[in-house]
């Protein structure tokens, strides 16, 4: 479904990505791990069009997408929940999800129809599925951090993506919130048959969720394989433990 | 439906009923005004309505779209000049002039917008200010066509609308219709997405919104309504001057939005009433009324960053949220 081939991205003289490769097959959950600064978030932003790569290419269902803008990539079927909470703070929880649903239905340009009666059922259904239905009327900026992360995931799901990208979905969450969020990701991916690409520092979560793991270091791919093979890989031990036995 | 949802729905229905009642009351007051007030105050009310429409059109892009619209007056002036020129130079029928003038503003909005939406925030505003000033300079210098700094006077208007009362009623009807349309727009999917772009452009793009195109559409719509306000200004004042397109007018109308509440729909109308009132009534006592405006602006920044109506609406929203939360627990 997704193929990243030798992408490079640098900021001034810092090479954030130097020839990273990745492939995500349909229906799989792929995790990207690596130390801080390995280039995980940069790669996600290149895939979703927020940053243009300096080299290499990104193919989605066989079609090159690296020259497209974020909204065009979203319409191709890639949706992302960001590492830092990225929601519409002044709007209600309902309006946050509704905006994404309307955009997905290509109804964002309707001028003389009342938005309050549009996409209500689908919006409430999505809120129900992530457990935010009761808070539909709350201003999004007033939600707890954990709920904001869940809302962000709900927004990403609202565009009915074929590939869902989650950048550190449990970052900054309490252990209880992490457990809830992990359960939610597991349930939503199973229910919707989603293909998921995510990065995470919580190794337990990575091992329990993913079908494949890709390990990055210094902007490059070290390995991409099933969790057990990654666990046994000397290159990964070298990267994480500095060659310790 | 849960208790929280039904409580919120009930409060929303109550608020909507209150809004409908307030709107009906306002329309009745507007209809009766010329019967109870002397001519000067009827003229003043018409001026408030025109300026209020102008300010509300700015707030479409400023408050709802989050765009730094630094030179909105250029669309107001363009509408006024197009209307006056069509009547004086082309001797066009009134209805045609009324129809074409806002379209001229909308086309200008499209041209300026198409260049400016490539940039964002301050850069957008500064480029717009530059392009708007260019239009002002052309109008100011083109004596043979626009009358230069003399403007255009003796604009032929039918008797029905050249009297104070006639101009007032035309203004009131058009302003009410325009406010209704703009209210529909801000509550439409287009308006909601516009607010989403204001809140978070990055997230908006990530849900598939073409933000540049959306902003350009918003710019054209705002320019169109500013053009209508320009036409009404000519009807009320009977004249048009290049000062209408000067950047200080844009600043003044921006202050109206800030004063009334730029996150509220009726805030700019309230702001317009205060500023036009100040200019009209303090102007009789002192030439330095802008000093008072300066003091108001300072007070606004320090104590009322969301404007007068923002101060009222925000606690009301918080109460509704609290009741939704309480209902949930």
C-alpha cells in the first residue's frame, strides 16, 4: 500500500532523513521505532506532504505522492494524528469531527446549508466509537490531554482513511490513559480493517500491536521485519544498547 | 439520547428562541424608527447600519477566517465608486448599478485575494495593504475618471431613496437581508471549515481542506458584502470620496470588530454603533475624537481582548458547557 524509497530531508546542515526506506502492506500494523532524532516524525510529515523530500520518493498504492499537498494526500486516503495535539481548540468536540466528515464528503464548500443538520449521525457514531459522545458539546480546548489525543484520533478517522498514521499516540499520557488508548487503537483497527503506521517509544505497546517493526537511526532504516526478528537483530542491539552483550 | 445531550439541546433551543425573538424585536424597532426619531437620528441610524454591514463583512474573514485583512476598505470604496460611476458616467439604471457594484468589489477581492492567499498571517495583511493602497492611489489620482480627491458628487438617485427616510428604509432592508445571508454563511459547512482553518490551518489541510481556495472564496464573499455596504453609503451620503479607500478606514473598521467582539456575529455591528456614535457626537465638541478612539483601543487590548459581546458570550458558553458536564456526571 505504501512504499517509501530512499527519502532524504535536511534542515540547513542537519540531515533528518538520509535514504530511509519503508513499506506498509495493506491490512498490516507497522511500527516505526528509533531513538529521539532518528527521523520518525520527519518521515511521517514527508509521507503526509507537510514537508517535501529533498530526494527519494513516496508511493501510495503505486502512485507517487511526494509532490502533492497535504489536502491532496488526505483525499488519496492517508490520515494522520500528530505527535503534538493538533485539534480545533475553539470549536466543540462535535464540530471538530464534523468538520473532518464534511471535508471527506466534499461538502466543505456548501454555503447556504446549515451545518448543524449535516453529517450528524456519522459524527455522533465516530464520537461514540472513541468514547467522546458525552462530551460532544464541550469546547475541544477544555478537554483533558488524554481526551484531546483521542479526539485527534477521531478526527483522523473521520476522513475514512485507508492508511492511518499515528505519531506517538500515547506520548504524554498517564498509564491509565495509555491503556485506554492502546485498547482503542486495537479495537478501531480491527473494526475498520485499517492499515496503520505508527511510531512510539513504548516498546511494550509496539510489540503488542504491530505486525512489523521498522527501526530507524540517524535518518536511515536499520531493519524492517516481524517483531521477533527485530528483537533478535544485532544491528538493533547495537543501535539501542551500543553493542552491549 | 443521553441526559447531557438533551440538556445541551434544550439550552440550544432556548437560546435559538431567544435569538429569534431578539431579531424580530430588532426588525420592528428598525421599522418604527423613522416615526419616532427626528431626521438627523434616522440618518445616523442608517449610517450605523451601513458601517455595521461593512464591519460584519470584514469579520467574516477576520474573526471567522482568521485572515489578517488589513485593507478591507478598498472593497467598500470599490463598491461605492462602481455604483457612483455607473450612475454618473454610464447612466445605467439603478437596479443594474446596484447589482454590478458589489460584483466589481467581488472581482477586486478575487484579484487581490488570489495574490495574497499565497501568504499567511502578517505577510498576507501587509501585501493586501500594499495592493489596496495601490488601488487608492489610482482612484485618488485619476481625475478624469474618478474625480480625484474631489470624489464624485451629485449622484442621480431616484426620489424614493434620496430622502433620509427612503435611504434609511432601503439601507435597513438590505442590511437585514445581508446580515441574514452572512449568518447563514458562517453557520454553513463553508463557515465551519473557515473557522477550522482559523483555529488550526495545519489540521485543516490534514483533513483534506484546500485552505488557499477556501480563503480565496471567503475573501470574495467578504468583498462582495463590503461592496454592498459601499453602495448603501452612496445612497445615504449621496457622495463618494477617495478617503473611503484609505487604509485608516480599514483600521477603524478593524477596531469596530475588536470592540464589539470578533468571535461573535453581531459584535462588529455593536462596535460600528459605538464608533460611529463617538465620531458623530464627540465630533461636535472636539476635533480630536481619535484621541478617545485611542483610549478605547488601549482599554480594549488590556481588558476586553474578545470585545464587548465576547465578554457576554464566553461566560454563557462556559455555563452551557458546565451544564453539559454536570449532566454527564
